[in-house]
C-alpha cells in the first residue's frame, strides 16, 4: 500500500490493527514505533459495539494517546458485507493482521485466518485471546486480573497475611502483547525463507504462566508450591525493601560475598559470624532476625546516603521511586524514556518511550499522535480506488 515515506527498522511493513483494550494495542504499538504503517480499524460512529473499554479515548485520554501513537485510523463496520469487502482489499497488500476478539467472533464475521490468508498467503495473522483459541475456557472473556489469578501470579505476590495480590500493572495484558509481537516478527522472518505467512497465537493465560519463570520451575521440577514473600526474595536473604531515615531502599545482597559487604558497610561486621546467619539457607530460615538486625542500622541514614555508600561497596541497591520521581531520575532522563510530543489539542505532552535501541535506527519521538476516530478513512479508501461519491455512500450506510 502506498503511504507517506516512513523510516525505521519495520518501515517496509503494513499492519492492520483490529485490536482493542490493551494486549493487542501493546503488540501493534511496537510496529508503529519502529516505522511500520499501522492502520487501526475502528467501529464507525453509529454502529453498535464501539470501543467503550479500557484504553478508549473517552475513558483515559493519557492511556489512549500512549497506546495508539503513530497509527492511522480507518472506520470500518466489519459486520457489513461491504465492510468485509474493504478489509479484503486491505489484506491483499498488508503484511500483518492482528486481532484480539473472542475466538469465535472472527469466524462469525468471516475474517478468520483461513479466510484472510486465502486472499493473501503471505499474510501473518496474529490472535491474542484470554485463554487460547480452543479448549474448555476458550469462550471465557479474558481480563488481566483474571489471568493474573488463574496463572498463579497473585498467589506469589504480596504478603501471606494479605491474601492474593494483583500486580500494580496489567502485566498479563502487556506480556501477551509483547509475546504476540515477538511471534509476529518470527513469522515475518520465516516468511522470508518460505514465502508464506502463518497464524500466530498467544493468550493472557499462557503469557502469564510463561512469566512465572523460576516460581513455576519450583513446582514443575521440585514439586514445591511457592508462596508469598512480599517484597523479599524467596530464596536469598537479605533481599527486599528496608526503611531508611527518609524513605525506603531496595537491597539485593545475594550470596555470601554481598552479605559480607553489606554487613561491613552497615558497621555490623559481627553479623557475618552470627549463629544462623552463615549462608543463604540459614539466613532464609532466620529471615526475621536478619532483617531486624540490618533494618535498625538502615534507619539511621537517608536513602541517598545509603545508596551511595552501598554501591561504593559493591552491594546492589536503589531507591524506590514514585512515578513522578522515576521520570525525574538522572539516569532515566539520560535514557530518554520520556518521549516529547506536540499534540494538536493537548499541547506539549510526553509518552512512555520504547526500551529497545537499534544502532542503525535511532529511537525517535512519535511522529504522529493517536488518531481521532476515522481520521484517515477517506485517504485510505482513495488508495484502494474508491471515489469520493462512493465513500459518501459508504458513510451514509454506516459501512465506514
């Protein structure tokens, strides 16, 4: 498909974005930020089933701008045959189609992977669901917190006395989006060798379980059910959050060498030979005693003082920032994780940057704010050969 010149590692690709809420838009945002042409397919005003979920522009403008920057917007009613016909024209020239409907919806609409890949065999079709495309829970609606619970994360988060605890970010959504993007990139690489696209699938539940990592391995290999340890590491002590004179400090004194350095830096060298403090397994068994011993010393100085002192001694540590302090941190500023943008309505704003760097394609701030609904409908339809009178007819019929 023709479009204005684009730059970036993925600028040769066109992605059709039929996603909503968070997991799908997270996957597609990677492509948009890296230069791909992304066409966001939105339900036209007046058609049933508009985007009234989290991330919708009326619910959280900041969230919407951050999720949908660098995209074009085409309003398209895919419940109408003429709308599906337009989609088919787009698919002929697209590289990727991403959707996160419930598994049965795409087949009812006639826009499933077999149908679209019959039109364009090179198409990479990507699906994100709550629980998988088939199986006993395939029809369940998928939400981040539900996946966190069913995927085991909430059982190992928080303190035991508080009960299961949700993580403070939508980690199942975000991980599903990132795994989806990774799968699409792998499929595009495979297409270079085979000439054919394929169907990429992931789900919130699968992604959440994959992120359990060593906690899952404890059960699968050792048959040990991990529990909750709050801010502390389950296998090594002292590792966790400690109160200082003016705030809190994260310390990761992993292993015997770090333990000795920590004790010496705190002026508590005698703790190294304290009975029950000798090695990690002993310290884990005496967790409360260890934490109490070093905790009293840490409360005598500020977070900044201890950070400087411990880092000089080679003990991993760091302050605990509120979100405003995160973006005020000198290292975060150096890493340019706050991307400035001039928005036509909001003025000067900033968005969260991508954490990846490619030496041949320097990161750049978003070139385009999140589109207004249907901003690019007419231009895209003209590219497909539709005349202005025909576009007007389609609008009147609520097809676009």
